[in-house]
C-alpha cells in the first residue's frame, strides 16, 4: 500500500493521552469523537483519579468526589453522552448547616462563596461585634485588588475577619482544602473578582452578582449526582472511548517524552509508543517531571504548584441506632470553620443527601467526614482507627451522636487538590505559553482552570480541540502511527 493511500484510510493522527483521571478520560472521549485515534495511558490499576466508588457495609458509595456542578454544562453533558442520562440525580436535600460557636446553625442564604450580600441573614452565625464590623464597610476607603488578591485578605479588610473565619473559610475549604487568606480571588471566585473591580462596597458587588444570576433565570438543580455514585462516571467514559476505537492501558506508567522528527516518542516501562500528539492530563508534579527535558521552563513552573491532602471517613450506622438524633434529620450535612479548632472540616449525611444511597440501604444511615486542609498533613498519618475515632468524637459534639458504626472506610487522597494562591492564573498562563512552543502537546486537569469536575472536563476539551486542529493542519506529522511502534 502506498503511503498516501494509508493516510487516506487511517484516522487523522494518533494522540497519546497521559493520565486516566476525569480530565484525561474526557480528552480521550473528545478526541475519539472527533475521529482521532487515541491511546490513553494510566499509571495505576484503575481509571478515575479522585472519582472512585467503594463499599461500606456492603453498600456502594462514593469515596471521592460525590457531586458535580450542574449549572456548568460540561459534566452533565459528558454523563449524558456516555449513557448515564437516566441515572443523573439531584440531591434529595440541600439543607446544609455550619457547626460554629458550639451549635449547628443554618447555612445563610444569599452569599457568594460565603461573602454575604445582606448582613441581616448572618445573625445566627456571627457575633454582634462581627455584624457591627460589616456595617462599617461603607465608610472605608476602597481596597485595591490589582491583578489579583487573596479572597480572605480582601474580605477581611472590607467586612472583618469573622466573615472570613466563619463563612468564607469553611466554604472555600470545602472546595480547595486550602487557606482562604492565600487563595486567589481571581482564580477561585472569578465572578467576585470582576464585580469588585467595578468599584463600590463589597456588599453591593455581591448584590450585583446575585442580580445578574437572577436575570439569567437558570433552571434545574445546582448540583447533580449519579445513581451508584459519581465514581461510576470514569468507567462509563472509558467504555465509550473503547467503543470509539480508543485503547486504554492501565498499570502503564510513562517514564519519558521525547520529540522525534515525526512527532513524539512516549516511553513506558515496557515499550515506546509513537504519537503525533500528546495530551498531558496528570498532576503538576508528574507533568513537570515529564516535561523536564523538552520544556524546562514549563517544568519549573509546574514544580511550584502546591497541593493539599485530605482523608474521607465513611461510616455506616444502623438506622434504628440513629433515629433519636434530631440533628441528623433533614440536613445534607455541615461545614466546620477551622477557627473553632475541630478536626473534621465537614460532614455529609449521604443517606439524606442522595436518595439512591437511602434506597440501596434502607436499614442503614451512611455519612462521611473529611479531615485535612492545606498545611495539616499530620492528620493523614494517623491510623484508620484513630481517624474514625476523632470523626466520631466531633460528630458527637456537633450532633449528639453516640451510636457506634457497623462499618467504616478511610480513604486518603494524598496531594489530592492543587492550591490556587494569588497569582495562580498568571502561573498557568506561563505554563501554557511554554507548552505551546512544543509541537502538538497540551496540558489539562485540575491544575489549570478549576478543580471541579466540569472545569476539568472543559480543560480537557480545550486541550483535545487544540491538538486536533494542530494535527489536521500539519500534514508533515505522522498519520496512523501504531501504538506498538518503536518497541
């Protein structure tokens, strides 16, 4: 067969996706849907990254991320595309609380990541002194935000530290496991950053955000889960990639990337794979290592990204043992401000929040706690039994619960969440500028555009689309190179 004939009969290029978390899977799915031939390589023995299911007391539950933002379209659309539309399920209740000042208090409404628009709703959460401090904002001189500013520092300057410590910190910590006084407003709460740049009091900026949201009149749930767990999404995407002709290899760590005259050589522990393009969907430290030879500048930037680690403690109780505890009824769970000095940072009442969990185990009550924030890795070195004990101690203090669980599962996520300090988006721009100097290589994942599932998928789609355009527009790249090439 002549080479021109071979090109006409094979897909437009071969892209290797490195990393089998949701970003890598979404990139692979986008590529095969575009007609590109794909090989996905995952170092571990499973797909999904921080999306994972497991069992507690015989019930399948999420042991990682448990919901996805539905007001962004990417995650819901991907779930629908891979056949999970009929299993999408919103929370049965979204009535969350704050465990603060020694009581479970209703989560105030009308805020943007904890920043209030109306101080009148904060009476149960803040002290009289804290409320009085908010009232002073209109008399303060403007606080410049410049190119970026820490969320906590800015809000504390405008409204006082109590708003940050008891509202902003637990909400941001629930997303990033980070420190509100370090986290970039531009990266983590971009709508707030843009609003405060317009000038005026912070309370008015929040009001403008809420007015714009109301004008959009977004219908439907804010969040969605999946019957059986969000952790079932990776397998469904993987199946769709295979059905589209893609190859997925687990337990295949990538040891090196090298540019060749015709594209890329991807070295694993067992073979060298020829590729026309690369999508690098790994954590920053791994991406930095793989790019060290070909892009030292990008590698150096990636090596500076810090991560937070955390643990999830999933507990199952007999429902008859917890019926007396009214604090467990009707709530989806609670957040915990670190200023109060407790170990757990949140608890989710899974059997209340997700109808599919309640239906799967009507005789049980499943909940989980999370432990660990940025800079608090010591907790993660405790034995499983100790993490269970400290979770039960804090649950008893918060809700009165003294029942003993019938089963427990501790899941550690070491280096699970990249941190977004002030200047993070500028770092990301520098990384992408350096990576763009390499032919047909892109990066994606939680490091770059947001840690949520929809943001990771959007990042993956961007990378896949750019690679596809570059491969199609560059006829000198090898077409149809085999995954066994170069062995």
